[in-house]
């Protein structure tokens, strides 16, 4: 298989073309120029893109990671040579959900399809291995040099060291056998535990049926014994009833005698009451009610008299207030007239006024002559004299006015006891109000006196009427108290008659009841007195009946539970069938365990045959890559690696190696797998994506020399971000060196 040309619309690659040659191809470019994208494109062209893959935490699915940055549909072309045939592989996208889902394989330069080559089988047909085997062998990426176990790789290894049949994988066969074992038994799950649980449940039902049958028989026996005991007790109760009936007959005779005596006593009382004219209870009750009403009327009369006395006291107070008024004896109109024009009886003394005028005149003329003497100004003296005279006469007038007022005030105080006419008007108004109060008090006294007299008259009439009616049967009753006592005595005697009549009715009812309760057939039977009383027999009957009901209920419940558990014959048949199924599955389980043990032995044998060969070839390559520092390589079926430094005899686990040495060890194993696993007739190309990133220059040169030799047999594509690989083969015409440029725009 020789890859000649690739053209991609894939990720950042936008229609770029990559020309390749036979042998070793060094494809050198800086980071972010599309080296890893070309590798992913090559793998996708052979094996397609899984459209069902989903993004995971931190990892994008290829369909999303390599979607063209330009937004164009994902597509690609790969020209290759398979043997003598030159082929062109085309993958395009028709549906966004199936990127590169449309596949064509044509003979180069024609439109002739390659028969038997489809999008699903392309890689495996042209390269001879599945995608998983190719990705774990010849497709080597940076940070992915380790070899992980895979069923496809196991099948490929098994086909090389056994019959050549590639359809068998130890892991798949082991998983299938374990699934079958787990299907039959896995801890507490599987077919065997389920059948065993079903068998245990069936046997439990059979055991429960046997126990229920035993309990049911016991319950039926207990119910039968309780029925017999209840019959005995009821017979004993019947005998007790017969014995008591004889006692009741004697009691009937006694009751009839008592009834006759009660009737005689009642008849005697009835005749006595009739002879003494004792009234009926209705009349007694009516008269006693009338006496009670008299007491109520008496209290009302007393209350009316008290109100009359209270009104008379109010009238006396009103008349006293009138007598104390200065207008006493007058009508309201006369008092108002006198208050409106009080008499003018004021007397005043003119001597102070005359003295004041004389003294004032002397002072005025003295000042007048004094001004003339000193100033000889007559107008001024005249004006001063006029002013002084005016002041003197004004003062005299005020003296007179005040004297008149004082005289009038003294007269009013002596007549009415006040100082101003306004107070006299107020006294007249108060006098009118006192007259109204006295008149209202008089009217109230008259009304309450009339009411009290009316109640007293009615009380007297009612008392006489009641006493007259009582004296018809109690002549000794002369007042209400003696009449009430006579009524009480009559009520007692009437009560005695009522009680006697009641006793007669009860006696007759008891006779009738006893007569109904006495059985006729027991009239002449002589019985033995019972050993115990009725309550004891009834109590035992009640307890026995309750126990019988409980026993019957228990029997019914047990019968229902027994019926619910199913037919015993069906359960026995089911238990036998389950036992046979369990035995068959146990045999299958043992056979599967033997098969798994045989498979493990066969796998161990295959490992013993394959691991040494792979280890020897990996050790040879590892020795070449490390200049003979390590002598051997040890690995197991899970590709866990260890390397033995030359001359030490002690293997060192890969985890203890440096990063570069570990990558060289895994690269050696990968290259050994390519030689031993990949089909020799296909000469599958080896693709390396920055696989030497952790190698120092010396070991990088050794690895390059190894690849140059390997490229004589198959095409090798080495993508690198370093220039040392190109410099190493700068003068070697057998090595193709290309400087890739930034083939996509940044996004």
C-alpha cells in the first residue's frame, strides 16, 4: 500500500493537497499548521468518521473537532496504489448528521468503481487490519505511544500464532463465558438464584399448607368441643328457667294479694275525701297559685305605698323651697313683673357733694388770682379757671351718682338679698321653676296615692274571695296563712290517693307480667333447685359462645389461606420441575467454569508462544534505539512493559523509566507489532505524528536510521515540528522532505 496524494476539506485544512512518495517522508512544520489534522484525515479516509460519537468531558468527537473552519461540508480525496492498481478514494458529506458518509472508490483516472470496496470495509480491505489494530500498531501519535489491549488486536495475534482464524479473541470469549456464568449465577442474581428462590418459595408454600391443615383440624376440633359445651350450658339454663317459673307462679299469687289490698286502701281513701269535700288537685293548685299571686300583689302594694311616701317627701321639699323665696305667695307672673321693674327706694346724702363743690371753687379761684398776680395773663387765667370749675362740677356729679348707686344696692340687698337687678330676674326664674317642681310633685303624690289605694283594695277583695272558697271545706281557716295550711293538708291527702292508685296499677301490671312469664308446661313440674345462679350460667355461655365464634372465624381464615396457597398437587409438580431446571443449570454452570478454565489455559499457552517473540523483537528494536543500553523487554497480555538494562538481569518497569526512554520502549513495541501483526502482503504505511518529541538528538538519530531501513519495505510518514529530522536527511536522496506551511486561517 502506497499513499500518493491527499486533498482535504477537514478542520483547518481548506482544500489543501499533500503529495507523498515511496519510502520515508519527512513532513516538517511548526505547531498549528495541520500535522495532526492530516493524520486524522488519513485515518478518516480509510475508516470513516463515527457519526454516533458524542462529545465527552474535555474531549470533542471527531465530527465536531474536525468540522471545516470555513463552514464548508467535510470532504476529502486520497490517491493510493494497492499492488499494481491505482485507486482514488472519495468521501463527501451529503447530510450534516453523517460527515463524510458518502464514499466512492474509483480506479484512478476513471469513473469505474472498485468492486467490493465500501466506506465501512475500505480500511480493513486495503490495509488488512481493523481500525483498532491499525491505531494500536502503525498509527503512532504523540502522547499516545502506549499500547492498550483490544479484542481486534488479540484476534490478530491469535490468528498469527494459531490456525490463522482471525474471528477469535480471548477477551471476547472470556467476556462471553463470564456473561453466561453471570446469567446463571452472579452473587445473588441470575437464573439459578431466581429458580432456587422460586423453589424455596414453593417448598415454603407446601410447608405452610401442611401447617395450615394441622391448624385447621385443631380449630375444627376446638369448635366441635365448644358447640357441645354450649349445648350443655343452654340445657342447664332451661332447667333454671323452669325452676324460676315455679317461683314466679308463687310470686304471682303474692302479687295478686298485694294488688287486692292496694285497691281496698285506695277505695277507702277515695270515700273519705268525698265525704270531707276535699277538692281535686286542680282546685288545690289553682287556689295555691292564687295565694302566691296575693303575695306578689301584697309586695306590689307595699312598693306603691313606699313610692307614695317618697313622693310626699319630695312635695314637702318643694314647698319649703317656695316658702324660702323672696317671692313667696306670688304667682310666677307676679314674680316676673316685680323682677322686671324693681322699686326705686334709694336714699343718698348730698353733704359730701356740696363740700366738694365749695372746696373746689376755693381752689379754682385761688389758682385764678395767683396766675393773674404773677403773669397778668387774663386769658390764661380764665382758661384755667374754666377747666378747674369743669373738673369740680364733674367730681360733684360722680359723687352723686355713686351715692345713688350705693343706696339702691343696699335696698336690693335688704329686699332680695342680692346686689344687682339681673340677680333678681334670675331669682324670679328660679321661683317659677320651683313652682313647676311643686306642682309636678303634687301630681306625682296624687297619682301614686291613687295607685296604692287601688292595689290595696284589690288585695283585700282577692283575699276575701280566696278565704270564702277555702272555708267551704276548711271552716277553721280565717286568714290566708291558715287557708294555705289547709290547702297543703288537702294536697297531701290527694297525693296519698294518687300514690294508692299508682300502687294498684303497678300491682296489676306486675301480676300481668308474671302471668305472661310463667311457662304453662312448668306449672305442675317439680324441679331440683339449681346449683348456681343465672348470671354464672349466662357468663359462661357468653364466654363459650365468644370462644366458639373465634374458633369458627379462625377455621374460616385458615381455610381461606389454605385455598389461597394453591393446589398442593400443582405445587408438588412445580417443585419437581424447578428441581430439574436447577440441576440442569448447575450442570451448565460447571461446564462453563470448565470452559473458562480451559480458555485461560489456552490463552496462557498463546501468550507463552507470542509474548516471547514480540518481546525479543521489541528488545532488538529497543536496543537499536538506545545504543544497546537495554538487553531485553518483558510484556504481558495487557501490554504492561518492563525493560532490562544490559548486564543487570533485573527488569525495570516502564513507569520507572524517564519520559524519553519510556516513549522509546513503547515505540519499539509498536514497531515490533507492525512487523509481527500487520499483514506482510499489504505493506501497511507507518504514520508517526511528533513521536520523537521527547527523544534527545542522539536517540532521535538512531530512531531515524531505523525508520530509514524500515522504509525500504513500507512507506513511512513522519510528521514533526522540529527541523532536526530534515537536517539529518538533508543529503539523503532516498528520503522525501517537505516543509509544510500554515495551511489554514486562524479562527
